[in-house]
C-alpha cells in the first residue's frame, strides 16, 4: 500500500489540476473527460518528477513532506499537461 499511495495522490491531484487548468485556460477547448485524463497522466508524471524535489525542499525525509510534494507536483503536472493538450487540440481544430 505504501507504493500505491503516492501514485493515487499524484493521480487525484493531477485530475484536479487538469480540471482547474481547463476552466482557466480557454484554449483548452476539450470536454471534461479528456481534461481529467490528461490531468491524471500529467499528475503522475509531474508528481514523480517534482515530488521528491518539493518534498526535499520542505526538509523532510519522507512521510508528510513527501506526500505534500507528490500532491503539489501532481497538481502542477496535471495542469501543465492539460493546458498544453488543450492548446494543441485547439490549434488542430483550426
């Protein structure tokens, strides 16, 4: 279960980031399901890349700081990938 918890946190926070990015970035002209799927994928990638960095900056060696790092990294990664995917899909429709 310890190995799954960071992935779940990254996926959920990525979906939240994807949904928020879709609301704020008008170029992300996609339906809700593609926004959430892009958010989940970006959240897992962003959480894996940024999670240890942010967790380390918080001064922890694990535990709560690692989970906060996963959540923040997932939120940022999900929002970024959703915004990029929305802009690419918006440009392809033209």
